[in-house]
C-alpha cells in the first residue's frame, strides 16, 4: 500500500506487554530466549496484536539480542514487537558508528518526550501483561515441525523419538510427518531424478576422524543461517569460540553432515576474522556460502549423492539443525523429515554430534583426539570469554566501512546491463520477468461486486495451510505445469531455477500455485501434491489445469480451509496466484493476519466460519456447488449466508463473517484489488 502511495490502515491493536525480570543465566543465548518467547506468545495468542517489552530485565539485553526477539514476530503471530529506547540503544548507536551528535539528540529527545526507559520507569498500561523470568530460560531448540514447539536441550532425543520411534525403530510416524513435507516450497523429487533445480552447492570436503553410520536422527544439514541470529555478535562469537575449542580437542563433524555459514552481514565475517574465529568455523566445514537467505528458505542445495542415496534407499528420517526462524516440515530440504531451530553454537554442537539422538547436557558431543569423551560443557564458552571476543572483534569501524559501500556490489553486479528511462521495457522473450495480466479485463470504473453463484471448490484443505503450501518458493518439479511451460519456452531442465527466482513471471507462478508436492487436497482422490478433481468430469488433474478448465466453463472458484490459513512467510504470490486462477473467495476457520490482508489486496474475498463451525462439522466434502449472495452490500465485519448445494439438490446454508476489516478493505475489494484501485486513481488524475 505504502509503495503505491496509499495509507496503511490498522485497527487499534490490543497491546500485550511482556515484562522481563533478572538476566539470562550463563550457558543460554538470545536464541534460547526467543524460542521460549515464541512458545509462550503462541500459546497466549497475539495474532493481530502488538507486543511491547518492558521491565528491569531489559538492562541486560543488547540491541542485537532485542532484534533477535523482534525478528520472530511472524512466528509469534504478532503485528509488531517493540522495545523502548534506553542506555542499550545509545550503546548500540555508538558501537555502530553513528554520529555522536545524533546519539546525543536521540537521548535528549526521548528523555524530553518521556520515552526513555530506566529501571525506575513505571510499567506502561497494557491491554494484557505477561511476565517472563529471564533467569528461568534454559538451553533449548524448537522442532521438529514448528517454531513454537520448544524443546529443552535434554529432551531433544525424546521429541524426535515421539515422532519417529528412534534410530532402531520402524518409522511409524512417517505418514504423519509427511503431511506438510514440501512446505517451504522445496518439493520432494522423484527417486532417481538427477535434476537439482539450480541448486548445485556441494557439501564441504573434510576428513571424518570419527566415522559414524547414517541413521534415523542423523543430522545431515547443520546451517548457521538467518538474518538476525547471524548478525548477533554474542551468538556468532559463541559459535566461533565453541568451534575453536572443538578443533583444539580434535573434534570434527561426521562426513555426512552438510555444514554452511551464511551471515546476515559482511560485518559478521569481519569481526569473526578479527577475533580469530572464522578459521576454526571454516575448519569444521562451516564455510562461508554467501550473505542472505540460504538454508532457512530451502536453498541448502542437494545432499551429497551418497548421503541422498542412502537416505532414499533406507527411508531414513534424517534431520537438519539450523539457526533460522522457520522449520516447517520439508521447508529446509525435501529429504529432511525433522528440523530443529537452535542457536549458532548449538548448531555447531549438533554438527559435531552428528545426530539429535543425544542428550547434550549429559552425553559427549564426541571423542577427542586423545580418545577421551568431550562434553558440551567442556567446550562451551563462558560469558566473560564471549564478551572479551566481542570486544576484540566488533568495532564501529567495521560498520562504517561496510555501510559506506553497501550499494556498490561487486564487479559482476556493476557490469549488469540496466535499461534507462522512466518506463520499464518488457522483454517478450524473458522467462523471468513478463508483463502481468492483472489489468487485462479492467474497466475505467469498478462494477459493484458480483454475487458468487454455483462456485466449485478448487481445494478443500485442513489446518495450518501455509503460504508455502499455496505458493512454493523452491525447486520447480520436472513434472509440474510450471516445468511444462518452461520447456515450451526453450528452458532446459537444469535452468529451471526456483519459483522464488521466477516471481517476476506470472505464467510460472500461476502454474505453481497450490503446486506444493505435499499438499493434501481432500479433492485429489488420495493423491498428494497439487492435484484436484474437476467436478464437472470427475477427472483428477493438476490444480492449474482444473482452474483453466473451470475458467473456460465460466465457473467461479473458492477454496475451503481450516484454521490458520495463510500462516508462514508473508508471500504476496500466495494471494496473487489464487486470484489469477479464478479463486473469488476463501472460506476458512481463521486467517493469519498478513495473508488475509494480501487476499483483500488481490480482490479475493476472505470469509470466516463461526468459531463453532467448519466444513467438517457441516458435513461438506467439497463436491457441492456454493452460492454467496449479498456481496454488493458487503461491509466491514458483516455477515453473509453461503448456500452449499449437494448433487442431489440438498442445500446446506451457513453464515460466514466477512473478513474485510475496514472501509479501506471494502474499497480495495470493490475495485478488484489495490493495484486496480491505484491505477484508476492515477488515470483519473491524468
């Protein structure tokens, strides 16, 4: 909205205060705290709410630690997570090279406005207030499925075995764990398919001093990744110090562990190198692979061929451990069945252990070069050691140097040809950027929204359908409609790249909508993936092909889903794609905040079942036709009646709440979306 010159409207939010007491104990990190907080806030419920932190515990919390917490707001479900300005804020400004006069102005202004926090400050009045004792935080990970599923370090083995039955047991939970595999848009490839979809990174070559057998629970990916954890000096230095001690003791990860380091900033490699900690990380295989989104979004590349073959042939439940924010099943890698979020030093520790089938609080990480067991407590750095290394490595000069050249790029970037002029020149031959047809049928003035009559269900879905289910970001499966399109346009299999790389091509993205290979559409005749039944013919086909056929028949479409529809990443194509497929409404038990807004912005009507109803409770199987009347008079939070008509003529009426939450939402919807409204405004003003 803001990019298009539109105001951003928010309903007055509920503000949830979180009061911190005491300080984090030795041996814990900001990552442990944020996983604890994610668990607590998801349980409390903060969707559509603001979270604001307060209390004396803030005095011990650096700005990078605070950023680690705020960066997981989407995982909490909160609209925003806010911290007050205090001495830690001023300290950060100084350490990152800000002008002293600016720092002084920030302090003076905030004090004058009553915004500067001290330990003596009164606790603000919040709608709700939660308490959290920092001293009670313990080393933790989150997984194996969701960021809010926190697991104390001592119970990681138990959490894995609860799903998989342990390294020596049959994989009884495979079907259940497979439910959402591919969630991150990294579809599982057919056995034996050599294509890597553009991901060609290889595992680091290193000696395996303690050969271990690949088995259920083995860690095949260990990645220090994500924008906040890898920009937080304390946890990155802790990882480097732990790696340094591990090297000194002769520890190495097993050869099957694919390790990587993807910092959130070039400053990070600068202070690690200055502190002498980049080399030990490199020695353990945590080699620099780039800056930005990597493993966390599924861009880890393939496993080594022999590891991949072993996992496939023995149907192993192998794991990833990463310092990212999201671990939805299948998001990290198609062959990984369990993923745990952890602090950077714990990522190194699990890489050394080579398995999650271990209690790192009481069992050794590995066997040292002297033949003696090495425990995590033996190599974990003290707070004083971490602080000393941070002081040695981090300096304002690093920030100043990198900030000053942040937009320069390397020679490859600078040599890229770029067109000049105010208007973008569309290349009709490009398979990456094509002129979209969002405005193809747009008229000068919007017509009143039409009722939806005799619509068919394109997909009948369950709970926790993420934006990754709706619009995958990873590899393009060779048998998919998107792949067929690319082949028709002369693109070789090896050059398919990913859906994320081709977001500028609506033809690829509309074909990739609902193409997640582990999507479970109850209309797909038992097939997993992007399939549905065309209800006119009874034929099972791809969701894209069905949408094309329905469009040719003039049949409107809807999607029916359960709770938390659209959770996960804020992905605009998860709204654009369904709109282009002809989906006019989504009826769900609840919506994730950002996705609801995106649907409205694309002219798709979000409708919500009453709390006590669902498709299941109404006996709907998705084969009905649906009529929704009264849309022309829609108002914020209004109610509409939906009539589902079964093939035999029986009607099932039910009410839904219109999730147009403001008059602005109504305006967007009446215009067919925000893009259409803005274009009409621009043309009206000349």
